[in-house]
C-alpha cells in the first residue's frame, strides 16, 4: 500500500486513489442544488402540486374536450330542471353529480370545473407575464443603481421610495377605470385583451421595486470584491463585468424572488378581480368566482369553496417551493 501511494505521488497524479475504489467525481453547483432539493420532501410535494396546476392551465382545452364541457355554455338555462326559480342548483352540493363533477354555477348554470380550469389559465398567464417583466426591469435597474452609484443610485433610490409609498391597491382601483375610459367609448364593453394589458402594466409598474432594491444592495457589496477589482485591472469593460462577473452571482436571488413573486401576483390578480378592477365577466377568473360565490354563501357554499381552496393550495405550494429553491441554491443564506 505504501509503495502504491509513493508511486502515485511521484508520478504527479492529481488524486490518490486507493486500490479497488473509484475516484470521486466533482459536482457542479447546479447538481449540488438539485441534490439538496431532492432531499426536501416538502419541496418535492410542493413542486408536484405546482406542476399539476401548470399542466391543468396549459391543458385546459384538452381537459374541456375530454370532459365534454366548456366554460361559456349556460347549462342551467339551456336545460330546465338544473336550476330553481331563484337560480340555485336543484341537486345537492351545488349540483354535483356524474355529469357535473364540481356542480354548476348559480344563476347562469355554467360548469364550475371548467370555470376553475380556465381560471387557472387566466391567473397563471397574467402572473407569469408580470413576473418576467418585473424580473427583467428590476434586474436592469438594480444592477445599474448598484454598479454606477452616485447620482444614478440616488435618483433610482428616490424613485423606488416614491413607488413604495403609494398604496398600490387603491391606485389600481382609482386609476384602472380612468385608463380604460381613454381607449373605450362610454357604454362600450372593454375588450379582454385591453383589460388584461392594463392589469399587466399596472402590476409591473409597482412590482419591480422589490427585486431592484435587493439587487442594488447585492451589487453594492459585490463591486468592492477582489474579483471585480481584478477584472477592472485586467482591462475588462463594463459589459463584461456586469454579464460575466456580477450577473452569475445574482442568479440565486433572482430565481428565489421570481419564484416567490408568482403566488403573490396570482393573489393580487384575484384580489383585483374580486374588487371589480381586474378580469370581469365572461372571462373565467378565481377572484371573480370568489366574489360571485359570496352572494350564495348560505344557499350554495360549494361555488365559493372550490376557487377558494384552489387559490389557497396554489399559494401555499408555490411558497413552499420558493423556500425549498432558496434553501437548495443558498443553504447557508437562512443562517
């Protein structure tokens, strides 16, 4: 054994390997993060739940085709006997049976399951677009403020403070009708694309401040590190320093914030729809369903229960997934 070790050392080998054992293979940071994530059972379960929501949202037309229903048909009014004279489902539990798995909607008689499935599609689409815009805008502004510093940092910081001081929900309620009135004549129905676009823009305007402030602080710390000074001394330009040196060290906080922003934006979108300034009839939406379900709380609680439970499960699962991603990417960050 001693002769073997001396032979390995004298030959200039990089590693000493005992007889009969394989050399230990190195792992990349991504592989190590994935290994830590797989050990988190709560994160795995939450990831499966989130994946289920995405599959349902993306596959809504396929589910409707297999189920044989759509979210727009008024089954209760087209088929007598499903709704009472007051618009309440005749059958118990909101009309749940083998044909309508989650029952039918009071008054209009639309299928609740298809309303839920297409409501997932609406909420996720808006939330993901806003997260993409917020992450891009916040990353650019945060890195610019932190790297340049001086007056640029001062003015960006004051702009962030002003936006954070404005009560965003009240601003949505007050500004959305005014903004839509500029593009739609009085008495005309607002197109769905215009309402969704205005909602996305307003959420983006107030949403980028969080990630920008965090990345600004990270860049202020990183720009004084030795590897940044070495890059400057070697003649590297600003673009190379930002994209090759700073940005790779900011991937972890960017991913964590983006993961946690999705459920927050889904909740915000549902709240705005509940208040009547988000998505409205006839677009399927969880917030609108919860709002309408409140009117039938005593007569048909199932219509309120399904979107409420779907929203709660989604938010909890996504928050747990975000915590697991954070712990996997930065295991010492919570200490």
